[in-house]
């Protein structure tokens, strides 16, 4: 195996089950006893970078209902309280 090679991609290319191929590779590595090679194949883990996220500024629209019947119109406007 070469560093950075995807076992799943190799399995897919050769129409093999990826889990079965991974088991075969692990068994072969255990037989060969080459921990240096396995160490070379590991991908370094990325660093955690904290992000500052401000308070969400979601505007809640008011609810407005308008009912018309003939010449009569009734309007109702409801204000939304966002403190709860």
C-alpha cells in the first residue's frame, strides 16, 4: 500500500467488499510486522481552529392578517416577542 491510497477506492475498482479488503490488509500487516510502514501511512490530524460566532441576528417578522368582505376590511397585526 502507498500512503494516501483509499482502500475503499481500490475495493470499488476491483469489485471487492471494502471491509473484507481492509481485513486482508490488516492481517497482512500483522503478519509482516511492519509498524514503520503503518506509521508512514497515517494522515496527520488537522489542528482545531476556533471560530468566533456572534449572536444570531434573525429578524422575526410580525404577523399581519387582513380580512376583506365587500367594502369592509379588518386588519390584525401581531407583534412577536423574541425574549422567550
